[in-house]
């Protein structure tokens, strides 16, 4: 309860939109509970375009279209701005307005506030993250995981370690989100070779 209370101030998701419909394994249950399919929201017309974010969106696409060794991290003090930029990419994918390397990709947003607030302990949070990663890793690179509190996830024990390992070996595609202070304190020092700041 104490662990959950630490994260209770975050804006927990009101419910999952467009969840996976697979058999109720631990991994698929975690995906259904703690992710939102932004690409599906784009197909459903439930995301709004913002032309003011064109430059940031194009920079995001450029990094994702690179050699795969570095994953993009959107550094902005407001989490909603990070969301808006990734949503612009989801709209483009939904509309077919992307190159082949992003065509048909699903962007799953990890609802970190919801995940941490529903975790009983730090170990439980780590296990939930691992379960989400297990499911994403079976998608054969057709899924990009959007983690808008990247440094918190990286600090989540085995779950964070598993994320880093799979980014390093090229099996996991992610878009991270972070504040400037958190990025400088954690990512630029410990994982600069894996991520590129946007």
C-alpha cells in the first residue's frame, strides 16, 4: 500500500482502450491492464492532429528510421506534450503516411502511473513491467512501446533491466519520455549509447 501511495498522485488511466484480445496469460493481462494502443485510437479518429508539432514529429520519425541502435527520448517538462508528439506519429501510421519501416506498427503507451499505483510493492511493479515486455517482444518488431516516465521504469529492478537489455540487443523498439533533470541524471550518464534526445 505504501508503494502504491507513492505513485497515487499520477493521472491513472481511466481504463484501457483497444486492449489485446488474446488468452488471459499473465503477459496479455498486463498488456490489457497497463497499455493503450495509440495507433488504434488514430484509426478510430480519437486523436487530434496538431500541426504545431510537425517538427518534433519529423525528428521522432527520423530517429526511429535510423539504424536501430538508439531509441528516441522526448525530453519535455510537460508529460502531455510528450503524449501529443507520439500521438501525431500514431495518426500518421493509422493514415498510412509513414515509410515502410513504420507501416503497420502499433504504438502501445505504457500507462506508468496506472501500473505503479496498482503495484503492491516495487517487486510487483517490476513483474508487471516484465509481463508487458514479454508480450511486446513477441510482436516481431511490429510494436513500439511508448514509456513516458522512462527513468522510473528503468529504476524498476528487473523490469527496467530487461527493458535496457532488449533495447541494447535490438529486440525492443521504444519511445521514451523524460524531464530534462531526469534525463541528465539517469539516461545521459548510464545509457547514453542506447537513447537519443529529442
